[in-house]
C-alpha cells in the first residue's frame, strides 16, 4: 500500500512539474498580436514606393537625368492691409466649399477644366517629379462604365468591407453605393499617382513622396474648382483602381487615388448643415 501511494505521489508531482514547465513556456513566448482589420484600405494603393528599392531591382532604376537652371524669383509683395484683405477673401471663398452630390448635367467649358488641372499641376512634389496624372472623362459611355464599376464595388464595400461602424457613421450623410452623379456630371476627373516614372533612357525613376505630392495637388484642384464656381465631391473608389486603370488604359505604374465629379450644382441641390471647427481647435501657436 505504501509503495502504491508513493508511486501515485510521484506521478502527481511529475504531472505538476510538466504543467508548470508548459505554462512557463507559454508565458515566455511573444504574445500574439491580433492583426488590425482595415477594410477601408485600398489594396491597389498599398506599396513601398517611398522606401529604398530592393537591391535585385537596382539595374532597372536610374537617378533622374533632370538638371535645373536657377532664375530670379517672380514674386509680388502686398501691403499688410491688402494681405489681410486677400487672405480673408480667400478664406471666405473656400469656407463656402461643400461636398455636393447633386450635380447638373449643364455643360462646363473645357477650357475651365484645362485651367483648373493646370493649376493643380503647380503643386510642389518630391524632387520635382510631378507624380500625377489627371484623367478628365467627358464621354457618356465611359462615364457610365465607370459608374458600373464603382457601384458594383461600392455595394460590396457597404455590405462587407467597410464594417458596421463606418456604415453607421455615413447614415447621417445619407450616402450609399448608388452614384447617379457619375452619369450626370459633365466631367469626371480621376487623379492617379505615379508610383514611379521613367527617365529619357527608359529606366525607372523614383517618385519620392508620390502620394503626399498628389494629395497636395488634389487640395489645390479643389480650391481651383471652388474659385471657378464649380462643385464636386471627393470620392475614393475603394478597390476599383485596377479595373478603372484598365478601362482608361493607364499604365501599371499609375494608381487611382481620387475621383471628382465636376459641374454646376443642380437646382434642387442640398447639403448637410455642417459647421467647421473654429481656429482655436485646429491651430496651436508656440
């Protein structure tokens, strides 16, 4: 009986030691980090183009062959009173800018579109690579094909990708995957970022900070449209990039960043009664 109890005791002690060792091993292991779900991230826009290129690709890449001459700066200084007045007037103009989803089919002069895109092209860019392409679509058939592609993907976005929180936040703006304005607006401007360019010898050329550069150009474009008396709504066609790139016959080094339907507001146009944060909430003075 004593031998039997001793054997059982040894077995229990061994099992306890084994359990302790297993628990210690689990404790010392790196904790598993739950991967964050980001359904709003456009897979086509994911890239590492602002990082150094892999060594094995070095033969395909070449430094820019651009050389710049320096010329005197063209600039005008205003009296302080005029500076204040001009800055105030420009603020008041941009303060009236709203996202408008009710757009008239009334034609817009092509020259105006040319001018606002030229204005956007004045934006600064990393190493002056100007990594943007603006595609102005006026053809009704192409506009409708764009609408079909976007609505098909947007329905999936609303039902699956975006998640309940995002869809709930959009309810107050009364938006959904139906985009009638893509057919109606006289122009659609699709803005592509060029993830890299090409030198005169056909080698790939790095476009530094391409997404930031193109985003700045988009901001200037929005201001130019407001200044011209036109309206738009910024749209990010989530996961539509590859199909729209193929439709518009754009090269693989271009990725769709933004789409703007552009025109005059329709007579029945309404917008949410929004307010903007005061200066005290968006500016810190040090």
